[in-house]
């Protein structure tokens, strides 16, 4: 069946491309400049060029605030609506606050695709392109602590914002893993760095000062906080005494892995995430998401064919990129993002 489905999608691509008009897509990250979102932009632009070569032209624009700020993100999206795009691809700073402006976009007939971080109301968007399942990420982070420190480790978390949807779901998944597999593992505290380097560094310092030596590990499920936690541990002279892991790009963490202060970095490929988000948005605008036996499928270009999950981990209309990946001293130099 899969072969026939792929053939059908290829035929649809060719027939649509013969008479395809250009569409306008805006991509709005949580904030610009961070290596993680720069990588998603790179993937998005690669997808745009591929689709253009297939005769599916896209006017693509990448724009956002230079800092993680919910009000600014809402203002930017509101302004973009006046330009009548065909699709918006958005990573939400706040899962609740962005719902009204995205609903407004949908009311105007704009396709809304969330990526990286979803909104709380699925009626405010069409699809969510998720990087990896929340449970899988939470499980990997806690398993790494258990494997490297022990099942009774005392841990702390430096997160982004109290309202950050992804981080909150990952933290819940971590708690779930602890309860199910490591009941004697203890979460001492959660601090927030608001995705700002200085505040993330201070949060890590506060944890160390308050809890060490009764602190075994710090987890940072945000690419801004993770390197700052490593810096705080180094400054405290505790390299090798506090296990650190979290989510970040290999480029951000390479020097810490090579220095030995960090052993494991967890992530996915953000280039592929941005790439897939554009393919999904393009397909949604052009009516190229195909249904077979009640299940929708979308072509992800070089990444292959993706199932659209009607529901996954409480989220509706989800396209899942894949499982999380662990970078370490043996493989980190193989990646450049």
C-alpha cells in the first residue's frame, strides 16, 4: 500500500506543479539568532528551494523577535496577517497567549502550522510538526541521569519560562519516568532562566549554591540554558561532580563535551524540523495531504513519507519528525548545526 501511496503523491505533485502559482509563507520562531532556530531556518529554506525546483514556487520569509517575548511574537504575527500570507509556520513562546492571534489567522483562511512548540488549542492551527514525542525526550533525559549517576539521584532542572509549552511537557514526562522507573530519584527544584543566557546562568548558580553537595545532576531542557548550566558548573569548580544533560545543538555544546563537563547532549535535527515544517505547510495550502483508509499522509521530501497522527500524546493533527538523538564525544564532530 505504501508504494501506491508514494506513487499517488508523486503523480499529485507533478499535476499540481504544472499549474502551480506561487504561495507566500511566513516562518516565525520563538526568537531569532539562537543556533537552534538558525538551524530550523536553514532547513526551511532548503525545502523552499527543493519545492521551487519541483515547480511549486514559494515566497518565503523568516522573521521574529530577537528575544523570547510573547507579546512581541503576537505583535509580529498580527502585522504579518495584514500581508495576507497563505501559511504561517510558528513556534509558540506561550501555548495559551498565541491562540487568539492564530485563530484570527485561520479565520482569514491562512494555513497555520506550529513547529517546535505548539499552542494549547488545536483549533488555532492546522498541524503541529513535533520534533519528537514528549515522553521519549523525558525518558531519555532521566535514563541518562540514572545510567550516569544512579537511580536515586537528586536532580534539579533549569527550564525556560513557566509558561513554555514544550519545556512543561518535557518536565511532566521526566516526572512520569521517575515515578514509573526510578521512584527513589528526587527532583529538588525547578528554576527558570527565561531563555536568556545571564538569567539561565544565575539560575544554575542559585541551584548549586542552595543544594550542592546534595545535588547529583542538573537537566536543562532548553538550548539557551544548557550551555549556561555547564558554565556555572565550571565556574564552581564542580566538573565531574555534577552530571549535566539537556537539550541543545551540538555546536552549542561541542566545547563542553570535549572538555568533559558534559557527557551527553540530547536533541533531534532542527534542520530537518524546519525542512519538514515547510513541506507540511506547502502541502496543506496546495491540498496535497493525502488520505488513505482514514489516515492522512504528507510527503516530507527527502525525509520520506509521514503519517499525520489524528491524536498523539493529547495533541491533534501531529506530524512527528522522529525519535530523540544523543550526541557524545564519539559522534558530536559529525554534526554541524
